[in-house]
C-alpha cells in the first residue's frame, strides 16, 4: 500500500492538476495489468485533495520502484512524502482482482 502525501505549499494544487491526467492514464494501465487494485484521493478538512492511497500488486520492491520512477505524482513533486507498507488483500476481496 502506498500513501503519497502532497506538499502543503502554495503550488501544491497546481502541481497535482498539471499532471493529473497522466497519473490517471498510467493508473488505468496498471489496473488493466492487475498491478493497481485500488486507489483513492486523500482529502483535507476542506474537501481538497491532499494525497493518494493506492493498493498495488508488484512482485518485488524493485518493480514497484521502477513504476515510481515514471509515476507523474512522484516525478513531478506532487507527493512530498511517500510511505510504502506491505499488505495482503483479505480473502473477501481476492476474487475481485483475478
């Protein structure tokens, strides 16, 4: 699971908007390949986007890092802090992604 926290500076929203289409297009490709199982925007108290949470399925950290090297939110400074935590999809959800 990846949690990407956006920057909080004055240009943070503009950086996100500038590459959002490319981020969504890459996400759609990863969903089709079975590498992205779920994604959501993290919202602040005002309802604005402040980050992302993605559940990804990569066989190795090296392959995840290869994706991060081309992920627009990672390469364009949208995500100021990235936390990656290994998770396992629960049995109730396994059939959704096969």
